[in-house]
DNA sequence: TTGAAAGCGCTACCAG
DNA sequence: CTGGTAGCGCTTTCAA
């Protein structure tokens, strides 16, 4: 493993010059630059991460992380927040501080203001679960345009200039739900679907993936009815109950939003627990209980811990180590969880 | 984030002394030691990983990694080897070299000799997929007893003194297969089982998990017949074919060993593809193809990449950073893969 | 038993 | 445009 020092020695220049060449900082005599590059290539130089990390400490980087919910509201985000805190503790060691803020999903002005605050507060990079609204999108575009790195997490605003997105491929996760539903029901089912809101892109993407796929591949699966629960357990109970009463032929449920507990209460309330094939999203504690009870057949996870930590890593690599993300989309796996592998 | 330097300053001692206290090396005046510890505790000192890593480079550690198969034989281990190589490249940066050796699963003497060679060659730690045989077990016990760190991977020899095991919880993965089989078949099935060899602990553990679980929980699932394929595709074809002919009532297969391709060839040969519920282990390329074709319903993965990399990390943490593994068993997840989430 | 100093690889700064 | 130097946190060695 060659080092900058060795390259400097071989090239007959100083370490500073090698550093300038390899990291495109400052300007260097083209001849020397060429020589350095040749040697680096010949020796297959790769920078030492520990060295870079240690040196990066002096930068005292500050990151902002804006995400939905005030922790208590949506248990899925609790896992994300836990992962953020853990990673933030680790990053503290290398001089990074992380400022975590919460905004609600329905207030673009508030989220835009939150971005402004963080930037004014001097953060060097931002992770955000963005609301897909011009007020936010434009601000992100503007920031990115000025060289400020933004990573979107959990949900994306394509084309806003962010350096990467970390989160689920919702469309594909909809297909996975279809595949699972097909296996569980033997290929023939009358499905009731519960979604959060047609306006939340994630949920509608999931539903598109599911719908298109069953129409194309699993023609024995039919969607009989759809209900909207606003990601709320109380609403969820009511609309699910109504749907099940109105469509007694329903023999399976796809719960494509939060509010899984409410929906399952409705199922139990009608004495249908264990009689319906139920597939839902997000592996949260209440869902695990329902799986153990035999109410839910399978839950589809989306690696919340990765969604929390990875964006911070990308930001640190970018700002601390000078490494640009190697891809634009860091899709999380759609994990299938049943009672036995919870 | 406090540093050793700060603690030294506050305690009125040198960095060397602080180091000695915090890492129990050399002896220190009890009074000073106490003071240092108090300050470290008060400041919630945690060592800086980058600093430690950098300093560890001077140790020039050497690890050995003994595993089954010569890569080509079992595609599962190809993923493991790939992960080992990747992690080894990363560790090279911090002065670690990894010597990877292959042994066959049926030659304990050869594996024991291989261990001896590596140790004689001066490795500081060893990762091994051990053959569960006294010849190997005793050697591992002896090594461990003398303070030499061993990590078992993929398969374990309990009580051999190794500092940790990284791999599947086979019994539990058998239960997961049962759960999946139950979902796919609607709770009623006549199952044919293919195992590698009753002598390979992993496979028999899987089968125990599966068997005990269905007897207890899924009483509609019956095992009609078992076949042994010696992890070989040719044998697998033959024994599976024979079994399916002899037991035409079989409507589902559990493939608990390698040789998945051979077994599926038999299924196709008899025109049964798409008509049987098939659950198998290990997400390898040929298996993925069979899932896409609709021959296999689900495959259960065991995180080969983690099995390759994690043991090396544990060894480096132990020898390079002075950190003992925080648990004895690092179980991999049993990942459920179907056509849509491959 | 202890302190001082060098060095792991990299970056930043200053002087020229 | 360039070289030298200091320093990030930790370990190790040498001298006292």
C-alpha cells in the first residue's frame, strides 16, 4: 500500500504537491503533476481512510437532518432516528455534529423555513425527507446549485440536484407485495387495499407497482376496494371496518400505509383475524405482535437503520473525504418478514 | 469528545500513562491510575477509532481464513470469498494481510494441517469454517487456550474456545422454511425433503428446526420422504427424481442442501415445474434463475457477504483495537427472497 | 514507574 | 507554484 509520502519521494516533489495533484487543489506544474499521476497509477495508490478521517477532524463539519414526525407519531421513524443518533455519536468522534429536526409532512413552508434555519446556522450539508412541493424543491435546487450537498432520504424529489437518494424503491416494493400476496393466496384473491393518502408519492408508487404487476402477471388477484386512512390508526380502524363490511368477499388485505394497528383492530373486531391474508409494510413492534398473533401473514421492511445512517455516511464521505457518491440511488432492500424470521 | 491528551493534561500525567491505564498495559501508580479513570469516566471518554486504526498499522497483522470448497465447487462460497477479498483489500490499507486457504469438508487431517501451516507462517488470528471433528476441534481449543484468537464462520464448533461465531442459526432457519412452506401451501402439504448429508450438522439442524416446528405448529404439513444428495447436482437429480416418482403425492419440496439445480432439473424432467411448492436455501445465481422461471417459490439467504467480512472485522477489532467481540454469536438473518425482491 | 518523542497517512497553513 | 511543518489521536519505544 503506497502512501503520499512514498509517491512524493519517487516523484521528487513534496507531499503537499502530491496532495494537490491527487485532490485537484491548487495548481501544479503540469510536468510534475503528470509524473505524480503516473506513479500513483503505477503503484495503484488508494488513499488511507484512517489518515483522511483523522485529518478531517479539523474541519469540524456540521450536518443537518430534517425528517418527518416527532418520533412518537410514526414508529417507523423511531428506528430511523435511533440509527441517526448512533451514527451521529460515531461521527462525533471525527468532529462531526448532527442537528436533527422534525417537520410534519403537510407543511412545506415550515420545512422550507427549517432548511433556512439550518443553513443559517452554518451546516455544511443536509439530509432531508423532503416534501415534494415547489417551496421545498426549489430551495433544495438552489442549495445544490451553489455546491451545497443535499441527500434525500426515505422519499425523494427527483432532479432537485441532491447528490444521492437513500430509501425504498417504492414501485418495486409494490411488486414484492404482489408477489407475496400471490404466494400466500395461491394466486386467487379478492383484495382490499388501505393507503395513507393518494397524495403521498411513496404510497401511490407502492400501489402502482402492486396494481400494474397483478394486472400483468397475477391475473387471479383482484382489487375489490380501496380505503384511505391518512396514516392514522383511528381513521384506519373505521375505513377498514367499513370496507370489510361493505365488501364481504374480501379475503385479503394490502396495508400500504401506516395505521396497520388500526386496520388490524378492525379485522379482529369483525372476527376475521386469521381468516384474511394480510400483507403490510414496515416492521414495527406493533406489527411484529400482530404477526406473532397470526393476524398478519407478512410484513415488508425497508431497512430503516440504513435510511438513517447511510445519508450521514455519504455526506461525510463527500465533505470529509472528498468522495462523491458512486451512485445516485441507494435503494434499500424490501425485506420479507414472517413470524419465523422476525 | 475528549482525547487521551486532554485526560493527561487534566490528570497531570503523560499521555503514555493514560494509555497504560486505559488499556491495562504496564503498571501505574494506583493513585494516578484512579485519577485517570475518574476523569475518563467523567468525560465519557471513548477512544478515537481513526487514531487507533492508524497506529495499528505498525503491527502489520496477518490473518488466516480457512474455508470450504475451491470456490468453483459451491457457488454459495463464491459470495463469501468475494466478500473476504473485498474486506481484505480494505484491511490491507491498515497493514493487515489475509491468507485465504481452501480445504474440503471431508478431510479433518488436511484442515488440521492447514491450521498448523498458517500458524507456523506467523498469522496472528484465524477465521475458519471448521470441520466438527476432534482433530480440528482439539487444535482450535489448544490455540484458543494459548490466547490465539479464532473466529468460526458459517459453521461452528461450540466450546472450542473461539472468540465468536458468525453464521446462520440453522435451527431457526429451518423454522423459517416451515413458516414459508405453510404460507405458500395454505397449511396443507405433502413434502419431500432433500438434504446433503445427515452428517453435516448445518443441514441436520435445519431439518430439525423444520421438523420440530411443523409437528408442533403446522400439523397440516407432512414430510413424506427424504433424500440425500451429498450436496452434488448429479446425485441430486437422481435422488430427487426417484423420490418424486416413488411418491407421486408429493406436492412440495424443501431443498435443504446444495444441489438445488440438480433437484430442479428432476422436477422439470418430470414436467412438474410450476406445480410444486419449492423452498430452498441460498440465493445463488442458478437459484435466482429458477425463481424467475417460476420453478422455485422462495429461497432463504444467509448473508454470505457478512459471513465473509464480519469475522475479519472481529479479528481486527480484537487484535488491532483491543476490542473483544461484544457477543459470542453473530447470527446472520434468514432472508426471504421471492421473484420480486431478488 | 513515568515522560518525551516519533510515527501511522493525510491535510492545511505559511513562507517563499 | 512549491516545500516544509504542524497536527488530527493513538501506540510504542527509549531513556530516565
